[in-house]
C-alpha cells in the first residue's frame, strides 16, 4: 500500500516523463508510488513526480526516516578500482517509473575507467533510455554520474546518452523480467 504525506515545504520535483523541474507546494498531498535508490516517485496533482534525495525532508520526519538513504560525502581515496564497483553503483540507479535498476533494464551500453594518475580514475559511460522522447534522461544520467563519483577512487564520471543501438525489451535481464512479470 502506497504511503501518503503532506509536504512540509515547497520542494523541487521532476515531472515524469517530461523531465521538467518544477515546485510542488507546501501542503500538497503526495502518494509515494516507488522508493528506490534514494529517490521517491510520487503521485500528486494528477501526475507523477520524482523527488530527489536532497528534498526528502519535505515528506516530514516520518517520510524522511522511511525513504532517506545515508549518502556518504565523496572522498577521493586513490587506490583500488574496478569496473565491477562501477557496475554495482549503477545498480542503485532506477528509472522512476519502473522498479528495476538501469543495469538490469539493459540501459548501460558501455563502461570504462581510465587511470589519470596513480590510483585515480575517470569513468565514461554510454547509456540509453527505454524511449527517445523520455525527458527523464538527464535526471537519470545525473543520478548515475553522482553514484559513480561517490566511489572512493573516482575523480569524475561522464555519462552520455546514446541511441545506437535502439533499446528493446529483449535487453532486460532475466532477473528484471521476473520482477516485471515478463517471464
């Protein structure tokens, strides 16, 4: 059952799927429909909106306690790095409409890390979206970039949205297919 909250302050939200950033007003009733990866998708005013981790306090103490994910301040610690770490961090990024991470949705086409100095890396990712008209692309890419840059030995990350090859549902992992009831 989805939880309902009254916003305790005006809060920044992203309209789904258009991707427009706007403000939901204090006192608005919102119903959480999905909470994954430190963000929540809410239904309000006849539409769907994504509220980022920095604005979860607008759900009040109860909402923040329920949905907040403790985020560590990124600290560059030269040393161990593996692309597996990057893949795992990307599995904490979710499409706000689909309860599956972007890796299992098959949205990540390429990932590589380049050592720029001893134990310090830059990461480059090519990802796509389930539909070319999806306005949430920049928001999802920014979330992915932030998650990668929180890794201890990563100096920076670049996440580019590409359209070749065109995404199809066949790219969804077997595990995600089970979650979505596609098997």
